[in-house]
C-alpha cells in the first residue's frame, strides 16, 4: 500500500513537469513562442533550428510545438513533428477547408509581427483533421509558430 501511495504522489508531482501534452492553452502557445524568440535572440537562428529539429522538450510538448518558417520565402526551416516538410515552400497549399493559412501567417507576420491564425490541421494525437489556432511571432527574418487544437 505504501508503494502505491508513493507512486501516486510521484506521478502527481511529475505531471506539471511533463509539459502541456493534455490540453495546452493559448497562453501556453504564446509562452512557447516567446521562449523560442528569446532563445533565438540569445543563441542565433541556427541554434534554435537545431533545437526544434532535435525535438527539444522546450519546443515540443505533446501537441504543442514550435515550427519555424522563413518570412520571405515561406520555406519551413524546422518542424519537430513533420520533418518531411522542412525545406519546402507550402505557402499556397490549402488546408482541408481550402484556406491558404500559411500565406495568412506570412502576411500577418510581415504586417503586424504577431497574432493568431485559424485553420484545419491533422492532430497528431487523434490522427484527425481538427480546428487549430496558431500564435505567430516574427523575429527578424523568421516566423515562430505554435498552435493549439480548439475544443
């Protein structure tokens, strides 16, 4: 019985350390992007791209993760979940509803520097196309993006 109690307490203590895998919020997405921006400014773009590509837990927590896009070309520079799109310009590829959301991301980043973009995307946790909103932040010539699935 003591072992079971110890296990329950240990699990409860570790849950906050496991990231936001269950239900990340808009606040979590903003915080992750801002953390990425601070890292980029302190260590440079190449180091951030390396960390994101290496699935660093600071930038990949369940369904919440950062990806990085070139502001000018739209080319994906780093993506921890779908490495097959790195190096590709998917700017005008629509989502399941026909929305060219990547174009919207680039335009918002160029005009305002930050904000939210809504679209449909495959949720890696469910394998289904679901509504998603992504917070974007321009830092120099790149756009950092982190999104959450809407309930």
